[in-house]
C-alpha cells in the first residue's frame, strides 16, 4: 500500500470517527460513563472515610483496653 492509500484510509476513518462523535447516542453514552465514574469516585471517597473512622475506633478501643489491662 502506498502512503497515499494509507492517508486515504486514515482520512476516511477520521471522518467516520467525527460523524460518530456527533451522534446523540454517542454523547449520551459518554455522559453516562462520566456520570458513573463520578458516582464511583464519590462511593470510593465515602468508603475511604468509613474505613478511616473504623480505624480510629479500633485505635481508641485498643488504647482503652491497654489502659484498663
């Protein structure tokens, strides 16, 4: 294949990609993925906070048990 043939294939693929990106379905799918990602980030932050609180409770309980032993 010549470089012009490769260029033509690339140009056609690029035009097809641009047309795909402009469709409402693609935009809706992208918005859905971004929304799910943000929800996952929020869930992970809440989980990390709960683990941090649990760890603080465990440390406090260990200190209490050590003082009363």
